C-alpha cells in the first residue's frame, strides 16, 4: 500500500461539462446563423413550425437513446412508424363503425397504436436477446418486414383516415395549449419521463452498465435479456407516440411514411452526445440533436446559398463532425 | 493490409549477431539511463528524483508496490511520458522521445500486459506489421514465415506462424509479443510482469531467452511482483516506494525478504492471518456432487463448511475457473448442488446471488468492473435492488455503500468521482470485494484475488478473506500462487485436466503435495470425497 494518489485525468470535470454543453452550443450557433441568414427564421410561426415537425424524430430519438445506451441499435423505427400509423388508421376507420366519428374512436385507436408499437418493439427485443442475433441484423430484417406489411395493408397505395375522423383528430397536431402546439407538449412529457427512467431508476443504471460492458453486467447478476428487451419495447412505444401526433398531420400512411427516420433518429442521438457503442446516454442531448437536424433543414430552405436538395449531405456532414468532436473531447482527458 | 508497405527491414538477427561479437567486454555500460527524473501529474508528484542505469547485458529488476511509480518510470524510459524534471540518456546523450515508434526506432521496446497485437492478423503478419518484407511490389511471405519460425523457435514457442492471433491463448500471445520485440534491433527491452500469464514451462523458456538476450548485450528492465523470479533472473534490483528510489543493489546481496521489506517499509511477518479451520461439525453450506462442465470439468464433488477457506490449486487450464463458473451458472453444467442441505438450481449469477453465493472473477477489467464509470455505481451494481428497492435510485444509499467500501476495505482513490479505470489494480480488487460483500453473501468465491497486486495489498486481502470466514461465511479461493493457497486455505482441492484429483488437509497442505497432484504424479479417487 502506498499513499501516493493515483494520477487523475486532468480537468475531468471540464471534459464532462463540455460533452454535455457541446450539443447546446451547436444549437445556439445554429440559431444565430439562422437569424443572420433570414430574418423570417426567428419568427414565432417559423420556429413553432420547425420545432413541431422535429417532434416525431425527437420522440423516437428518446427511445433510441435507451437502445443505444444499452449497447443496441434499432434500424426498424422508420418502417415501424409506417406500420403503426397504418394499423392505427385501419383500426380507427374500423372502430368508427362501432363508436362513431368521435373522440372515443380516436382514443381507442391510439391505444391500438401504442400496443402495436410495443409489440413490434417486443419482437425486435426477443429475437435479439433470445435468438442471440446482432441487433443490426435483426432490425435490418424487421425494417423490411414492417415496411412491406404497410405496403401490403395499403395494397400498394395509401391508407387514409376517414375524413370525419380526420376533422376530430386534426387538432392534436395543429392546435395546442398556451400557444404551444400539442406535439411539443407530448415531446416534453416523453423527454421528462425518459430522463427520469434513464437517470433515476435501476432500469436506467442497468442500461448504462450493459452498454459499458455486458460481461460485467452478466457477472453482476443483472437480467440482461430482460433489460435489453425492455429498451426495444420502450423504443416501440416511443415510435407509437410519435405516430399519435404524426397521423393527424396528414391523415394517411403509405409505404413511404417514416422513410429514413431511423437514420435521423440515430443521427440525433449521436449529435446529442450518446456513445454509439453504448454505456453513455443523454436524453436531453438526443432531443437537442433532433431539433438541430430540423433547424439545419429549415435554415437551408430559408437561405439561397446552398440548395435544399443538399439537406441530406449536410446532415451527413453533421453526424461525422459530431462524432469527431466527441472524440476530440474524449481525447482531452 | 497488404502491398502498401514497401519499407523492408533487414531481419535483426544479423544485427544482434553483430552486437554479440562486439559485446565481449564485461564491464557494464549504461545503455539507457535516467538522471534526476521527477514526474508530476497536475499537483500530484508521482516520481521524486530518480536515477537509474540500465546496463548492457544485464537484467535490472524494478520492484515496488502498486502505485510506487514503476509504470510511470517505465513510461518515461520508453518515452510515453516526458519527465517533468531530469533527463533520459541513451548512450550518455539526452534524448527526447514521443511515444512508441520513436523508442522502437532507437531499439527501446516495451512489452506490457495489454497486448499490442492485431487480433485478426496472423502471427507472422503481426510480427512484420509496418515493416513487411517485400520482393518487388509483393510481400515476401516465404521469407517472413521462415524468420518468424526462427524467432518463435528461439522462444521454444510452438505456435504456427500462420495462426490467427485471436485464436491464441493469452500466454501464446505474450510469446508472440516477445518474439515481435526480439525480432527488432533490440537494445533495451522493458518487460512489465511478463510471467503473469505464463505457465511455469513457458516462464522457463522466457528466462532462457532472457539469458540469450543478455549474452547479446541487450539491457533488460524487468518489472515483476514475483520476488522469487526477480531473485532468479535479475543482476541488479531497484526498489521504488511512494515514488522514491529506496535502493539499487546487486540482486545477489538481497534476499526475497530484504526486497519485501524495502518495498513495504515495514515488517510483513503476518502476511497470512492465523488459520482458524472450522470445527468438524460446522454446517455444510454447500455440497457439490458430480459437477460436470461439458468438455472442461468432469465429475467434481466437494463440500464447503461454514467458516472454511477452501483453496483450488492446479496448473493454468486445469479447469478451476471453469468449475466455479459452472457452479454459479455462468457456464452450462450438470450435477447436483445442495445449498444448506437443499437442492438448488444455480442457473446464473442472479440465482446464485439469491442463494447468497457470489463469484469474484479473475478478470477484473473485463468482467468485474465498469472501468469508465465511477466507484459508487460499481460498488452498488450487484446489490442495486437491495439498496434501491423502490422504483428510483437511492443516491444516498449508494453514497453510503461507497463510504462502507472505503472504510471497510481501505479503497484509496484521490477522489470519489474518479473513473474506476484510474484506480490501481489493488484498489480495483478491493472495490470488487466491497461490491460483492454488499449483498451479504454466505459463500464467496475468489478467483485469483491477488493477481497483479502488490504485497501490502495482498496482505490486506488475505486478512479480508480470513475475516469473512471468521464471520461465518465460507470462502473458495482459486489461486495459481502456491504460497497463497498454502498460507491462507484450510483445505486445498487440486485439479488437473478438468478433474478434481486431490483434497489436501492439515499437514498435507504443502507445496510438494500440491505439485505432485497438479502434475499428475499422484492422484486419488475424489468421488464422494468430503
């Protein structure tokens, strides 16, 4: 034994702070850039619009934060969103015959959506854990399955919500409370519950532990299969919640619904500071990441400097830059 | 991987041969030296005014407890760290290195426990990595293979040159690492605990290689916790304590006891606590009958009494770890396990923990601790459902658990929020101990509890184990260090090739007996042994 203290990683506190603050700093920078590019950017109308549209990805990203923190990956969320939306629309149209075009039908349809989302997540989780197959492979498979199911249900076309129901349901996306649209209220709630689960419960701690080192978790008597499966169920529920506010926006679902949402969600999570290899996750960061992505698209639309057709390219650059930034921050320790 | 490296390197066998002829003179010349070296990390000074000379053709052992500054000194010697004060001298001239490639270009090579091998490449590809031999634009595979074979043969290593490194055992990987070092124009070889993962036969081969390197005029720095090895292999011994150089003396003048005293700075007479075997009528807490782990362990039966410390000895690969991993359900097994008289199905660590049985893995870093997380979440990971029975984490209870760990097990860390990775091996082991004790287990299985740990911390851990037994728990201790098994355990089970071949008690617990059973000179039918 010796009393010599271990060499400490220099400025450890600073490193953590920067990691937390980086996504926020990027967001603020974007706001300034946006304001400089076009004065319309800062108008309440524009900002509300952008934020509301970013809510889908942000809510899905909250679920993805759990999956990725626990060392997993879910590529099927976009297809799942299309599938859940489609089933929800079919269910609502069908329920309307029994319960009429009122809130009862809509609420029951929402419940069906949540159940379908949870079930779709459960399928992912069980195949990954019980089948001992890479999450990447499994969700690549279910991505194809869920999307082709929508195509099948829609008979290759579009599933549309009954117009009467659409009128009832429409305010869920387009109206709000205290001047704030409902999707943002939903996002706040999902974010708050997500943060609570990840940071303040045993489940959250186990997600961190499994993502850090699955062997250590196993030797520490953690029920790894159950925790991992739960993260996918949670992801499914988050996708379903996103669908609850997505369906009233257009009132329809087709094979192209939610296309590439999985990439946007994963990008949002990574920009937000969650480690793609697992073991470290930030709920708030993921939401900021989703908002950042939406703002970039918006700013590109408002400016004439870069074609909006290059939106995908810019998002691609951003994800690479975000990872580079994370690594350079990590290297400072 | 292939083709883009065109720099070819003359196989250093020639150069070493040249060095050999030039090394006829006996007087030791300092090849690499440090003078007045001090090193601080921020406000913490970890090395104070160290002067050290590595002479050609000599083995210079550097010993000291964990945290004494050995690794820092080693990193300064190889240029991974720059000294805060003082100089590193090569052939008497100050040099400034910046990390591995620089040092290796000057013939300074470090071999440490964390391997520096590309797992998916073959042995020969690893050895020639970055300096592949070529013929025209193509790799000269035949020549590389032949040279690799020569270097491996010199180490008496039977691994095929074409084997993938990922498929090798840990000890073979170490041999490849050493072969890689010796394949270069080597002037200074720095070895950190080289025998920690080697079997006695492999270690003997390594010592013969060290002799050959000495004859070739290579200066060798040898860092080890094993004092018997140091005594056998070293010409000079330098002892570090708390970042200061305590003594540099010829190995011939120092006994192992002297070295231990110099390292610790206090008497170590009571390295092992007094043995207090349980009475014959103590409760049987665990009764294992005919335990098989397919392909690894066959038909093992033993019992464990309250207050007992049962040792498991045997050569590496005898199946000791596999046996206990099977027992707690980390591996598939068959056989009967009775816990306090009742049959139990231990299908995994969770079921084992429910039966108050815990297993401390030998792989602290890979399976024991979350290295990037802080101490508190590590200490509470196993017992989290006890400490936070409600839906939410109880941070206060977690803090209290860490307080207990620090107080009971003397975990020493600069700060509470430090990442576990930054702790010394001894403190990590204590933290693991604290972690499993949080569920108040009745049966504790220790697997190599003191591997890579300094002697002072070892002593503490022995006392913790004895104390656990005295509190009415039962302990199983798997160890490859015979003195430890003999000094600590009440009974010793010896395993060989997956079988339990002997159960020693009382006066029979001695080195000769254990080795006879472990090597197959002696065997007894262990079926139904109590």
